[in-house]
C-alpha cells in the first residue's frame, strides 16, 4: 500500500476522528463511530478515496 496521506493531513485526520468520537459520546449517538474512519486512514497514511481521485499529500523523498 502506498502512502497518499501527508504528515500534516495525518495529524488533522486523527484529531478530527477523535473529535467526532467525543461528539458522538457527548450526544450518546452511534454516529460517533464514523470517527474511526479518519483515525484509521491517518494511522496507516492511506486513503482509498484519495487514491481513486488521484490526490496525494504524501511527499516522496527522491534519492
């Protein structure tokens, strides 16, 4: 699996995922489980939707 999520986007995805989960807990809603998706894509640094759209924020180092 190639990287298509850059470091800044990774941090943003994880923070947004945590916020969504806490909002779900606050409102006692199962919709908070959606927050798992940005957390996972942030941790593995791969997003299938970005791959389909050809978007990559991951900078590859050239040797």
